[in-house]
C-alpha cells in the first residue's frame, strides 16, 4: 500500500534538488530522503546509502560530478 509523501520532504526536494541543481551528491541525498519518506526499512536505506556512496566515488574518479 503506497504511503502519503511527507510535504516537508517535497519542499526540501524542490529547494535542494531542483532543476537548477545538477550536482550528483545532491540528487543522491534527495533519493535517500525520498526513500525515508516512503518509510522504507532501515536496512534498505543503509543498502542504498552504501551503493550510492560507491557510485559517487566512482563518478568522482571519472570526473563526473553533475547530472
């Protein structure tokens, strides 16, 4: 059953990761906040955080910092 989004998270996403912000880490953080707002399990959030950290480090190594 889908949960209702937290309006504060939506506001944060609109201000932090809006169309003008293309920084990779900002979008990764926004993704994690969205998953927390969906009340996903702590283990799931931990899994996503670990994988995003690896992806972010790889992208930085390739000089990719914006999307």
